[in-house]
C-alpha cells in the first residue's frame, strides 16, 4: 500500500488537497491489506484530480460540457467508505463489457458480485497505474451519476484518450480525457471498470 500512496504523492495529490505530504501519508493509517488507494471526493474532488493524470506527458482534462463533474455522486447501490483515503480490491477495466450500454452493464456487474467504479475511483486508479488507459481500451465509471428532479442525469462519466479533435484542441491530442456518454448508448472502445470490494 505504501507504493500506492507514494504514487499519489508523486502526482501532487497532497498539494491538491491543500496539505503537506506528511499529513497526506498519515491519512492512510489504518488501511491494511492489498488494494488500490482511492481519494475520497471530500478530500479532492474529481475535477481537481483530473489535471494530475498523465499519459505520455500529457495532462488530463475535463471536457467543456462537463463543468458539473463534481455534482456526480455515487449511485444508490454503491457504498463509498466515509474516510479521506480508502481501498478498492480486485479492479478490472471491464473490457468484456465493451459494446454494452451503461444501463445494460450495471446489472451484469451486480450479478457478478462486483461494484462499478465512481469517477473519482477511476481517476485514482490511473494516477497509480496510468498504463491501464490505452487507445481503444478505455472505460466508463458507471457508479457516478448526477441526481436530478426526475432521477439521474443521462450522462455517465468515462475516461479515454483524446484524439485532439473538436473542442479538445490539437494540444490535447493523446491526453487523458474525462468525458461522458449517454446511459443508453453503446461504445465498442469503452469498458466498464469495476471492483470486487471497497473497504475503509
């Protein structure tokens, strides 16, 4: 676990949290066993974690039409530990679910006894293991949705690699991108990241 915490330190997560590296490391006290160290959004929201991502030296960014990223919260079936840093175990990118819609993928994940990742968890994963994001092998974070008066916003957060087209701009070509897809749409290059369990 020390290696995972140090990976977050190397990506300047303590500075994003407004604290010293020593204080940040102390937040991991009590976490035991193997697993991915996740940053709770109360410590650093997803919009502030995103620019810390790197792929080939390119910084991560959030698409212009998702300025409300931090309003996306865990869906009702997902229980995120209420502590600044917590653990995820058994993470999978969900490549076998590519081509499914988010609406269809969620029950498949649940039936397998697994839990989908939130957008903060997805970013936390890539901060520690950026090689998990590859061209044509990217993923959605279907555990995060924005509540609305009628239920949930139809957008589902996803992380992929920008081609530098449109509003992204050529300067962001090959950069990690936080975007979204409709809950009812299919994409053959987006899996559905999930984990076996969370624990605080």
